[in-house]
């Protein structure tokens, strides 16, 4: 069969359609939108769920300057003939995206917005020749186009442009604002949140709240930033989140749509894998797949039919959200994370009236942000429904990809946290052969960690390697030594010494000593130590056993001390 074509990353609807690629028909969004009487519709969805392509579709459908019959031919919306006669290419459209305003400083973000407005003026340069447009607006228009406008003119530009379009065409304007909250997320990250908030509030206020030249507006984003009064006072305003009732299957792919894609591409055999990795988002009654992941995976399969699924979404999203809340004072989220990572769900109270000002966010804000941005999804099996305001809901990780993102993000957080601790007592105990002290110090660190994979050995291996990282040693994990693989090797080149760790997982705490013994016997039988004797003056071999957040360490060549299990000791780590 010929190579399956589906454009990856193409967000221009016309180019997408003309490319001849496979298009998953989402034009029912137009029908649903026109059945809604609201003047301003905010649609929030996670990143990479098709918002920008959908907004481009709306632009090409409504824009009075175009003839879009060819690119909409055969799609769902064209079955509604009366609707198409009244709306297709019959209205002036002003379309702007805020997503490029994600800069590291307020000035750079402001300049990007001013440039976007200048580009709009270039696109609508014909307004300067219109005899119906006010001369004062034409002067302001020229300053905006030439990058010479004052800040007040830039912040009021969307309102002025809708007024000019209304005067020229004699019809109210459809305003499309894509990714309105991206600059706020970036501003919070780089410390200029209040400045950006003031600007966004001013732009949105004049464009949406007091604009008599508007037919209607559609705004997209990830969150409804309600507390900062961006939308307060907007007439006939409706917020449409993943917990609402509208447009639920208009963003993302349904199971039926994914099956059609896989069949068309010749990869129906990958259906179960695709579902495990990229399905699981519960939008109302619909199970939704992340379209970005599905399309990227299919594209990779076209090049390598043996390719296994991976994480495509993590590099496009703000995983820093998770890090910002782990260990934050006043929040008890670590235990809940462990429940989520082991495949369970957490029952939490959330709010959909969110903020990107994380320093002022409470715990219910955090869970709401994770839910609305696609990191968590409601547990349908629990029979609980989301409300529109503060609600208690059972949430779970939607799929394997997001669980991987949680795991990797938490591992990075733990590594950074451990590197900031004073581990000198632990390191000293390791080189002095003090197994009892090592047990207590590592147990204390375990209690600060967030486990994943339900305490399987992979977690403990990564944990053990992580606590020595950044300590001035070379740390190797699962390298070949002797006749087997030593779990963790810590080399101190300066002092000519090396510590070898073999880790085991115990099924119950009473088995900790026995598992330590098993680890030491394995190290002896497979000759781990002998591989280092010629190069190092001191080689210490430790058997270490874990049970949940407790550990026991034994040193090869020393008898087992008559001690209580380390979980009863008062170990500590200095901070």
C-alpha cells in the first residue's frame, strides 16, 4: 500500500486540506458553536488537543474574504446547507494567537504581541483605502502597522480593528483568540506575572466586554483564569471545559476515529498499544485520545513499522507544574502521587477557576490544574460526575504516557532535592563500612521520596543511584561486572575506593535481613568485587534490601549486627 499521509504539526486548515492528508472531521464544532447563543465562548482543553487547527478551521469557514467551498467539500458541516448559506464566508473575521508570546521577559512578550498586531494590520491593509473607516482609526492603524504605536494603542488594538472591520463591511465581526493563557503561564515561570496579567486583562477587556462591533468571539486556552477578573463582566460568557457538556468530541480523537486512522494506515494490530499509551481522557461520556501522540506515533510507524509507543506530549507541555507543587509547604500531595503512580485514584476537591500564580495557589488549585491540563482525568468507574464549580472528584492518571511523565518528572525532582541535602554523614558511613548508619540515612531519604511502580526493584535501583548523584563520585547503574550486573557502583577516584550495591526488594519487613544476605551471596558467587581489586585500594560490597520506605544494609565480610529493623530507628538527614 502507499505511504499513509497525515500532516504532523500542520495547524493551517487550508494547507492541511490541500495537502491531501488524512483529516479527522471535526467540523461539527461549527454546527455546535452556531447553535450556542453565547457571545463569548471560552473553550479550554489540554495542550496538543487540536485547538489551533480548530480555530484555523473556524477562520476559513466564516471569513468573508475567502471562498472556502473546496476545502470544506465532503465534510460534516456541508450537510447543513442552510447553515452554510448563512454563515460560510459571510462575516469579517479577526484571528489572533497569543502562543508566540511565551518569552522570558515581559518586554519580549509585549513586543511579540505588538508584532502580531502589526502583522494583522498588514493582512488588512485594504482598510486604509476604505472610505467608511474613520480617519483617526486609520492613523492609529498606520502606527500599529509600523510598530510606532503607544502601549495604550497596542492594548486597545483588537477593539479598534473590530470597529474598522465593522465599518468597512457593515457586518459585526467574529473574533478568534487562540491560546490566550500561554503568556500567563510563561510569565509565572519567569517572574513577571503581574505585568503580563495587567496587559492581558486590558486587551481582553476592551475586545470582549465593551465591544458592540462583535458578532461573537471564541477564545481557547488550557485554563479559565477567573480569579484575576479577565472575563468578569463579559456579557453572555460561557466557559466550556472538559467537565462541561459542549464540544466534548470536537477536540482530540474518539476511539472510533483512532480505529479508522489505524485501519487506513495499515496498523490495526497496534490498536491495544495505542489505547494503553494515548487513550484514557474522559471528556463527559467520551473516551478521548491525545491526537498529537496518535499522529506522531503513526508517522513514526510509517518509517519504522516495529516502533514501540513513546512519549511525544512531554516535550510540548509544562511539566514544571508537577515540580512546583511537590513538597510545597501546606500541601500533602506526595502520598497521593504514590497512589496515582501505582495505578490508583485520589479523591480530591478541585476548582476550575484557576490561576497561573502558583505561589498563591492552594492544593485544590493544583489538582484542578492537573485535571484541566490533561495530567489527570476523572474515574468514570467511580460513578462520580464533575460539577462546574468547586467539586470533589476521583482522579487518575489517564494512560501510560502520562504515567511516564509523572515518573520522570518526580525522578528529576528527587535528584535535585537530594543534591541540595547535606549527605556527608551518609557518604562517610559508606566509606567507613558503617552499615547501620547507612540504613538509617537511606531510610530517612526514602521517607522524603515519592515512589512509583508500586515499590518494584526498578524504583529502588533508580533511587539508590540518585542519592549518590552530584556527590563528587562517578555513579554507574546496571553495568557489567564479573559474571553479572551490579545494581549501583559508586567510585571515588581521588581516594582510590569503590562501593558496590546489590539491591533486593523484600515482600515484608521481617525479610529485610534475609534479602540482604541473598544480595551479598549473589555478589560473592558472581565475583563482583574481583573486577575492581587491581584498580582500587578499597572495595566495599553492600547488600541492601527494601520494603516500601524501609531499608536494611549489610556489609560483606561482617556479621549481621543484633539490631532492630531500621524503621524503628530515628534516622535523619540534615538539610
